[in-house]
C-alpha cells in the first residue's frame, strides 16, 4: 500500500505568521511575568560577561615579568561599557514587563472579587 504524502513546506511559515498575529493579543499580557524573567536572566548573563571582561582587563594590566598589555586591558574596558549598556537595557525591559504583570494581576484579582460578590448577591436573593 502506498503512503500519501502531505505537503508541509508552507506549514512552518503559516504557523509563524499566525503566532505573530496573536503576539499582540491577550497572550502577551498573560506572558509578561515570563518575559520579565527571561529579560532578567539576559541581564544577569550580561553582568556576568561584564565581570569576565573586567577580570581579563585586570589580568592584562598586571605586570608579569616586567611587561603589561595595556592595549588589551583598555580594549576589555571599552567592551565592558557596551556590555553594561546591554545589561541595563535588559533590566529596564524586565522591569517594564514586571510592572505590566503586576497591573494585570491586580486587575484579575479585582475581577475575581467582583464575580464572588455577584455570586453572593445572586444567592442571597434566593431562599
């Protein structure tokens, strides 16, 4: 028996397009806490990278056997400035996502309280 082949070349592209369409909807509001966590992890990675460059700069600046590599140390310090900006941007984005999450979490809580009060009001009118 011969297998039927289903064309799937365009399936991946169609899925990505649909995901991008829904990216700006409610799913992004729900995902703010996850996005905040991801951005905070990226910032943490950048700060670790920043520290590594600082350590390399200090090692290159040390005088070993009468010679130091000040050019390399200065290059590492310049790289640190760029890394610091990236890390700060990730932290800023993380804080923005987290503040959105807090706002939406409070809204959900108030909505749940409203539902509970409505249910109580409906139940107390009946005997």
